[in-house]
C-alpha cells in the first residue's frame, strides 16, 4: 500500500466528509465519491418530544443556519395547530417571520461569499494557503472584507431583533410569532448610523454584485468552465412564478428549462420526491420519482432558484436577474461557479426585502398568533440559504413527535456536489501519483460553490474529518491527505 500523508480538514465548509478518487492503469480518474462520514440520527432524537419544542430543538442541528430550521419547523407546526400554510398566519406573524428569514439569508450569504469563497477568487486556487483566507482578504482588500463583516453583522442584528437571539432564537412559535419589532429597533435598522442601516446594506449589496461581474469579465475561463454539467433544478416559487424564499409551491426545470415539476403543493412532497441510500455515504440522494434515480436528481440553492423563478419581485435584484439570465440566453445556468453570482443577487434581493418589511406597519403592531383545528401531520418548506429545506412531522395523541423526516438543502445537493468533484478531479488529478495542496483546494472549491453544511445534512455527531484518498488501478492507496 502506498505512502500516507495527513492533512485535515477540507477547509471553509461547515462539517466534515471524505473524498475518494480512483485511477486506471493509464492514470485517468475513473471514479470519485464524496462520502459524508458523520453519524445521522436527529430524526430519531426528536421522537417522543412535545411538538411545540421543535422550532427551538431542531436548531441544534446547526449553528450556521439555525433560523432556517427554526422557521421550517414552525411552518410544519402551523399546519398541525390549524394555522394553515404560509399565508394562513396573521399579517404580523408572516411579516416578522419573513424579516427574520431575509436577515438569515443576508447574513449567511455574506458569510459564505466574503469569508469562504472570495479568497479563492482574489488569491487563486493555487494561491499561498497562508493568505488564501479571510485574514488575507482583510490585508489585501480591506474595503471588501469590512463590507462582508458588517453585512453579516446587520443580518445577525435583524435575527436578534426578530428571533430574540442571533443563534438559536425563539421568535417563531406554532401558529405565528411571539413578539413585535419595537419602533426603536425598526428606526435603528432604517435610519441608524452608517454603515448599520438598510440603505447602506442595499448599496453594499449592489457593489458586491458589481465586484463579481467585474471579476467574471476578467476571469471568464475560470468562472464559466469550472464544474459545468447539465442538471435539473428545484425550488419554491411564488404562485405567480416570482422568487419567494419563504413560501410558495414546488417547481423544477430540466437543464434546458422545461418544467418537470409543475408548481405543486409541498404538503404532498412525498408524491414527487424520494431519497436513495448508498452504502458509502450517510447522506441520502434525493430524486424526482417520475424521472427515477438515474435522471431525477436535481440541484437546489441560489443557482436553482434563479433557474426556476420567472422574475424577482424587487427592482434592483430584478435588474441584475435580467443581466444574469441574458448571459445564458434565458436558458438555465449549469455553471457551478455562477452559484456565487446568483448568491450575490439574492443578497441584494434580501436587502431590498428587509427594507420593504421594515417600512411595513404590521411588524410593530397586530395579532401575533392564529390557531384552528389541530391535525396530526404537517410539512414545512422554505428556501434556506443553501436551498430547499423540508421539515415533516407527525404527532401522536399525547402531542408528542411520532415521526420526523428532514430533507436539508445540502442533502438535496448531494449528487451535483459529487458531479462537481468528479469533473474537477478528472482535470486536476488524472496522471498524478501525489495529491498537492492546489489539487486539494481545487476539489474544495468545487464543493464550496454549493456552500454545503455537512453537519446539517448528516445530523452530525462527533469530529470526523474530510479526507482525500487517491487509489491506483489495483485499488491500492497511493496517497492520502487530510488537510
């Protein structure tokens, strides 16, 4: 067996996993796999707990996107307590939740782009790893780095004001919300001293989109040709086809733009979506039942949302959406690195939505909660930063959770992430007998485009690193690195 070198872990993603790469006799890559090796079990942990605990309890899945789980669980419980789905809440309940959600999208996307993805663009895939990080970004492009930090802070403050805490808040409850926004909080977000006001956030969001477009013009070969493959795309859309990150119907299109899931009610998601289990990963592989395991897999997240939506219902983001769509002549975009472009357009949309909601009088007054006839089952779906997130619960006669099924965004992206790893490995590792640091980062870049939350997707337990192993045609390990 070949020599063994240890490097740990794959960086600038949340969670841990493993990549294996197999070579044939000529040294060509024949198989790649992204294994998620962490323990899965959260759906069992919650069984037997009172249903009203779920919006707070399920946030412990993840410290990166707790708000998304908080709201998806609350939406499922809205159905159980008889409050309906999405638009069934009071105006105050829905708008406060939406404000919380757009704050989460804004801060999470800002964290990912400025802290995790931008260093690869600024310093290059093979740049010095000592500076290819947010600290290096601060030292070389202070303005861009500071904007990213302050944008994330603004989003976190929105979460604190709506959910009660920046992480693991309690704002959303079955049937609504448990607080209004105070006038003082609202005024601070609208008119606070620069830079922590919503107008500055909109300005900086537009600047970030412009920065990426300029970078793209100078680096088209990298951005347009890195991990490109045809994919189906799935997301929620509003009933009129608009982008809606909080509520809507399920739509999917194929790689040519043909609609293959026709705006269906997500309460019936099990009629359309199934999950395949494979022996080499704890993370499942979702697919559209009608098209089967081979052809029914899909991408979710910013790229998918811009591929499925007909328009964006805020003016500045809509203008950028039109530019973005024109680049592919209106066809779906299947270029993985364009995920960052889509993510920045969503940042701009979120900033515009936060301003619209902050100016709405319903967030400072009005009824908070609505309830009706209780039922024993409910599904909650929203667009988390990383993509479509499903929470599904059944309760028993004692108001305890009897069944929980969660399909998180990163799980939905399992197959496209594997495809991206395969393409990059074939380009960088064919004919190689040793894994270099730039090769490692090249694989990471392909995974990082999807902003995966591996702990979230596998319901993590313990500390298990992401590794890359290289095997020859005799299935002998010829190099192993853990970063």
